[in-house]
């Protein structure tokens, strides 16, 4: 009896609880719960969760002007929107453990309770819907107190500009506290105005205002406005179309074939019968070894095929061929024009004018950019060649292993970086170390090989080539064939961006500075130091210098070491932007020789001029033919061969008897 | 007597230094002439201009009966016109035999194809032997010229010059480094050559010049200072100043 | 006359006799003749080596005798290969296309055949049009003319420009190297019309000779290479034996002096440069059908430097030296890099020849330059006890035409 009583009590309690729940739900509906009721209105669409039909629901929530709207959209976006199956109400769900969720009411923010997953249905928006929600959310985020969120919102607008965002964006500008973000908002609002504002006058005004702007975003906004489509019209052009220009078939812009193809595509003319179709048709109508009365064996010329096909046409077994006269007739009967997608002529005119003015500025900017590029290439060549200018230019020793010294410098940098992880410290250490390593290698080479071969330049060339292949293979054996990274320190990353057209990376600026420093060091050593004086003396008259107490052997050794050491430092610099491989040096050796020869042997200014000329020429050719850097090098070499014709001794030549023959 | 070579108003400068300054000079078809002058007087540069090695900045160099200009011709072309040159330092092809050296110099068609199909014949060999005996190298025809003594090389070069049969011989210090006996021989060869052609000898050694017994041109600072017999020019006070110092 | 020429140059007879013996031995032992001691691929290697010997002879003419260290002769070699390769590839593709089109119900027109061939050949570089330079590709005769003409004309134009402006010595070497690099880079482009870095392939198949096995073909090419080498050697020996050779060596040793003797040095240089370029082109045209494939990497400047290395190791200034150098170094190289050489175990390190051969080659090259400038051929001098003249003054070597020498001797 006690048990039954207890059971009865339980039943009563349960039913009471259920009743209470019912009541609270009822209460929620009764009380002002505007968001819930809004959600209920859109319930069917939300549950269907289809990208095609969802737009009104999102718009309704976003446009409800309820403070809860943002929370709902955010929950929806992250798949935290749940529907309770028992009554169809929507809540935000928070996962507790597996299979169990705590629900929050949107309007009140209060906890409703905990429910097992089986009682609930999760609303899972697909990626398309999520993107639409994100767009809808933007207007809320634009005024978010967190500046990071505001930036994100602006990024979202830039990625997916939409007309609907214009009004909230403009509204948020006034109250924006951050000056930087405000400027960005203003700019994006302007771009949105150009693209989407309903007010045509305002669009034109904004286009004109931005016509001097070099930003890529401006061009990206303006270009769709002037996009055109080639169309063919039978008779007169219909009213109301914004025509860019009329086109005649046979112009550069529109070949006759393309024009006729356009007519065929628009079903304004019958298609041509192609050669392939003729062959297929003929093959389908083989009749006892003949087609249209022509024996198959003769069908190996276009003329015979045309005859056979004509016979088939006459027998009404194939569609007639379109004659050239008919093509001409069709083309004459139609008008071809490029039509703007944008219907408003005022806008297209303004956009064209703005783009023209931007283009002019872009060309100027590109010229500046190209000049910077060429300067940086020139300084790379100069760096690679300056060591050679010393050994080849001053001493007359041709060193084919010069490229391998550059490579050794780069590998030295790599090894130092393996030992010292801090890139700045390792770089500062790598430069003197690379100099020391290659200086030692150069001195060793001079002592062991080159000094026995002075005055025999061709043999020097071959002996140093032997050293070059040995060193290259040695590097391969030690470091393997794959490229090794020589990472620049963080402060050298990135680029100095002047605008969207003109920019230069910091590494290239650093290399340019390094080239200037080298030039200065070289001039200082040659003009202000004892070694320079002795080197010049030995260069000019070895025997005389020897009799004046200068030790030519020592001078040669030091000069050669100096040239090699500079190659090592150049190697570190080159390794920073090129991959360090055993072939690094051989990529630069021919250009280095060219630089020295073109510039004029025995003169550092000549090397500078040579590097500048080669750098500018190569960049110039690349600019004319951007897809093909190989061609640029080919032309450069051709140019050098021709240049040597006119100035066999280089740009800055030694004159008179000092130049020898 | 018409002139074989006429150099008039020639100037040339290297990096601002005037090596030859408004020089004029002429020599007949069969004449011996000695050019003397202190170092830097422009003797070698003068030869360079005549042989086409150096282009003058201004002036004319007129050659032969047809009065053709030598300016603008290549060295090889000028040599084929009949100007032979002997360098100060003996330059013979040391890796080749005396015979090969002389054969190469022997007057003949110089075009590559003619030379390729050339094979030595009796007449040419006779001529070479004649020359070789003249320069005292008959015994050494088969030797590499690199094995010869300094004086022998000088003679070989003179022999090669004669083999070219030039109409004008330019000889730069032929007696340098020779023994007195060798000098005598050299003098004899040159005097003999001057009977049929023009010979210009550049020399420092007054004794040697005196033995040549010919007109002398004195160069100084790229221009002609005096001209005449040796006794005449050595009596000239300017010449004495230049040679003995001011 | 030819009689006396051979008498005066006994080394030519010896060389021809050795070559003949070698050809006979290889023919008898080769797979194609039935003996099978020498594999087909090795016959091809030997044939290729003979072609390399021929281009080395050309290099010796231009460098060893005339003193022009050309770093461009392997480019001419490659160009010859490209010229013959165009015909081989075109004709073979044509045969394939014809047989596949023959199965169609309607016979193909000329332009359809051409289009199909173009598609086959140039599909790999994303094109199907025949570039202009393939205009003669269907004719063996014209393409053979181009084997001679293209390297010849390139050498003529380049040489004329270079020699006219009196570029000599190392400057000329660098300039020829630049030319080679320029050519290689040009060929690397897809729109060069020669299939970019894919190069030409399938060259080992002679069109219309499908019934002949490769073993037999390899012997034919071996014979052809030997004949070309013999002829080239004879021609070179004939050229350098007379006065022409004297002039060439004169140019090498003292260019200015030769000029003052009345010889047009530029003309001689141009002549020898062009003729040797043609010889190199012919050697290449025989080499690449045996190699089967040619691509722009073959033309890289380093190949031409290796050519100079062979000649230097063999002994420049003597024709048999060039042949010995090319044969010796290329065969030894392929032995070491081919993995046949046994590794050397040093206890702490195992020396793999594949990795270390280049280092040995490079260093031995330095040693040869320093200690044995006469190369392997110098051994012949020791053996025949022929003493070289004791030269006076500085030994300026074969590069004496160079500007640097003249400055040096001042």
C-alpha cells in the first residue's frame, strides 16, 4: 500500500512537472518574446535550411532591429541553434556531455533546462548559408566594441561586397572611435557606393573622387563597371542598351570567323559545316567504294571531298555548306557592338575616365617599380661580379671557380644558422666567417695553382674550371643535392610598400646597401690603403714594383684573397633570397663575367656601369615579355655580343697604350 | 723623284699626351733613312701609324705611285701593299722551324684558300735557301727557331722581312744586342736592301747610324726636329740640346 | 701529293691503322655480328665516343693549333644533333601517323596528316602548329644540308662579329661561353619550336628501318662514326701539315706578327672557327641518333668546357692527343659514373665513385695543367725521345694571341 501510494505520488508529481513546463512555454509565448515569435514565423524556412530559400529568414532576423538578432545569427552560424522537438521552439544550445544539451532562451537569455539530444533538432546551416549569415552579421559587427571584430567585419565586406551592407556601413562611420578603422570604413563605403549605390549621381561623384587612386581595390571595383560583352544585332540596336562601341567584323578586335561564330551562337545564322563534319558525313555515306560518285581513294584532297559532299547535298543526304558569300551576307546583315553590362551611361563614362587616369598613374608607378627592380638586380650582379672585378679586372686572373666561392659563402651562412638559431646573430656572424672561409680558400688556390700560371690566362681558366667542378661536387657530397634554406632575420622580411604598384622587399634594399658598402670598401682599399697602392703598382708594372721593395707574390696573394672573400660575402647575400644549392655559383658566373667585360676590365666604375646596364636591360626585356625570363637572358646575351662590337673594351675602357694592343 | 711614302700633318695623342705632333715625313722608292731621337720622341708610334697599328687623330699617309691612303687599311692589307716591319724585340715563331718561318713570310698569295692548297715547290725552296745563306742560317733551316741565339733570331726576322719583298722596310733597332761582327753583317744586309727599296731604320746607336751612311731624321716630342746628313744634324744646336740635356 | 703528305706525317697512318683495327675488332665481337661479346649498348657507347673524338679533333684545330679557346663547340655539336633529330622525329612520327590514319574509312588529306604529326610532336609543349624552322623537316637531304649549314652559319656570323672587333684570349672564351648559354637558354623555351626542355627523342629509330634490329643499326652507326672520324682526322692533319698550319700556329703564338706578315688573321680565324663548327655539327649529327635523345641541357656551357678538358688532358696541338683525350676521359668517366667502378672502403668512410669521380677529374685536370701541359700525348714525346726546343723567353703557351700575353711581355 505504501508502495502504491508512493507510485501514485510520483505520477502526480511527474504530471505536475509536465504541466509546469507546458505553462512556462505558454508563458514564453504570452510574454513579449519577439525573437522567438519571429523565429516561429520563419520556422519552416529555417528548418528547410536551403540556400535558395533561406534569404528572407536571415533578412527578417537581421532586419528585426532587435538586440537579440546578433546573438541568434551568431548561434546559427556556429551550429548552436537548436529546436525542441516537443514544441518547435528555437534555443541556443550548449553541449554538456555526450547526448545532453543545456538550452538558453534568446529573448531572456535564461537557462531553460537540460535536454537529451534525442529531444532536440540541430539546425545545421551549410557553407553557403553560413556565408549569408556572416554577411548579415557584418552590420552588427561594424559597431562591435572589439576593434578586432570590426576589422573582421570590414574584411568580410571586402570579400563579399553587397548593396545591403552599404547603409549599415555608412551609419557606423560616424561613431567609429578608431581613426584607422574609420578611414578604412570610409574607403570601403566609397567602393561600395561605386559598385552598389542606388543613387547614380552619388556613384558618379564617388568615381570621380577616386579617379587618382592607385589601389588595386579601386581598379577591382571599377573594372566590372566597364566590362562589356560582344553582341550581334539583326537590324537596329535596341533602345536602352549602353553601347561601348560598334565593331566591324574583320577588325583587330573581331575576326570574321569569330563574328560568324557569334551569329551562330545567337542562332542568328546557320552553323558552318566543318572539315571534320564533312569527313564524318562522307564516311557515313560510303556506297560501294564511292561517296557521291567519287571513289574513296581519291578523297585525300579537300577539293575532291568538296565535290563528293556537293553531290551528297544535291541528293539531299547532307545539309548544305555555307558559302563564303552567305557568310559575308550574314555578317553584313548584322551589327556588332560591345555592350556594357552596366546600364547607366553616366557611370560607364565616369568609370572609363577614372580608369584611364588611373592607368596613366599606374604606368608611372610601374616605371618606378621596374627601375627599383632593375636597380636591385643590378646590385645583385654587382655583388656577384665585384670579387671577379678584382681578380680578373685588376690581376688579370680568370677564375672560373669564382661562382663556387659565392656558393661557399652561402653554405657558410647556412652552417652558421644551424649552429646559432637566432637569425640576426647568425647573419652578423656569417658575414665575417664567410669572408674568412673564402679568403682562405682563395689564398690557398692562389698559392697552389694560380701563381704557377700567371701570364697563361687560358690555362688558368681551365685549371680553375677543374677546381670549380671539384668544389661543386664536394658541396653536393657534403650537403646533398636538395636546396638548403638560408633564412633572413625577421626584420628583413616583408617589403617597403609605397602603393599597390610600387614596392620593394627589404632584402633587396639590404642588398642594394651592401653593394654600395662594397663599392665604398673597394674604393677605400684601392685608394687609401697600402695594399691598394701596392696592388695598383704590381698591376701596372710587376718588375718595377718588385724592385721598389714591394713583394708581388704577397700582394697577389692578398688581392686574390680579398676578391674571393668578397665573393663569399656576396654568397651570403645571394643565399638570402635564392635557394642555396651546389649550383648557386654557376648560375651567376657567366653573368658576372659579362658584367666585368661589358663594364670594362680593370675599373670598378666600369663594373658598376656594367651591372647597371645588364640589370636594366634584363628587366626591360622581362617587362616587354613578362612570361619568359629565359628569353630575357637570351636577348641579354645577344645584346652583349653586339655591344662588344661597338665597345670591345667595355663601357669604361682604359685608353691609349695602357690598354695594350 | 716621286715619293714612295708621304706622311703629312699627322698627330696622335694617348689620354691627352701628344705622342705625335703634326709630323711630316717622306721617303723615296730606293732610299735608306735613319730616324733617331731620344726616348719618347715618337719613333715607335710613327711606325705604328705607318703599319696601321695605331690610327692617327689627323693627318694623311699616302703610299705608292697611285697615291693611295694607308689610313683605314688593316695591318695585313698594309703589309700586302709592301710595308714590312721588324720589331725591336725579335719576334719569330719559336715553335716552328726556320724553314717554316721563312716559307710563311715568302711573298705569295695570302688568302686562306690559296694557302691551304699551297705546297712547297722547288722555286720557293731555292729562294728560301738563298735568303737563309744571306742571313747565315742555311745550316739551321730544319731547326726550331726557338733554339736560335738572340742575334740569329734578329737575322731570321730580317730574312723574313726580305722574303716578304716589301717596298718599304721599317726596322726598329736592328743592332740591339748584337756583337760587333754581327752588326757589320746586319749593316751590309740593310745597305744591300736599300739599293732596291726604301729602308727606314730607327736606331739609338750613333755609330751604327754613321755606318749606314744615309740621311738622318731627328724626332723630338713627336715632330721632326732636323733632317740631313748625320754630320749636319749632329752640328745642329737644337739636336745637341735634346740629346745632351738642356 | 697525298702520298708525300702521308709520308711526312707517319702519325696519321698509325692512327688510321689503329682505328681500322679497332673497328674490325668491335665489328667481329659485337652482338649485331653474332659474336655477342660486346653488347649493343656498349657498341653505341663506343660509336658515341668516336663522335666525341671527332669533335675533340675539331676543338684541337681551333684551340690547340689556332689558340682560340672556344667554349662554344659543343653548342655546334648539339645543333648538328638537333638538325638530324628534326628529320628523324618528323619522319618517324609521320610513319606512325600514316599507319594510324590508314585505318580510317576516308583517306586523309595532306593538311590532316601534317596536323596529326604536329599534334604528336608538339603536344608536349602545348602546341600543334609546326614552327617555321621545321619547314625542311620532311626532307632528309635538306636536313642534312642544315646539319652543316646551321652550325656553319652561326659560327660564321658569331666569328665574324667577334674576330672583327679583335676580341681575343679569355675575352673570346667568355664571349663564346655566353653564346653557348644564350643558345641553350633559347632552346629551353617552349616556344623555341624545338620542344623546349623535352628536346627531341626517339632518335635511335631510323624511319623506314623498323625491320632492322638495333644491334645492326648500332654497328652501322659505329661504322659511320669511325668513317667520319677517319675523314675528319685526315682533313685536319692535311690542313695543319702545310703552310696553312704554319699560319695557324703563328696566329696562336703571335697574332700581331702574322698580321704584319700580310696575312688576314681575322679571315684565318673565321675560316678555322667555321670549319671546325661544321665538323662539330657533323659529329653531333652522328652522335645523337646513337644517344636516342637530345635536349638543351646537352648544350650547356659546361659541356664545351669538358671538351676543352679532354683536349687538354689528351695533349693539345697534336691531333692524336685530342682523340686520346676524348676517348680516354669519356670512357673512364662513364665507367666511374656508371657505377661499375668498385667502391673503396676506407674503414671510416666508403668512397663511392659516383660521388667522387668528378672531384678526382677536376683535381687531376688541375694537376695536368700544372705538371703535364702536354697531356697524355706528351708520353709519346718521352717514348720517341724527341726533344722539344729549349725556348727562350717566357713560354706564353698557345694563348699567345691573347691580349693579356702582349701586356705580359711588355
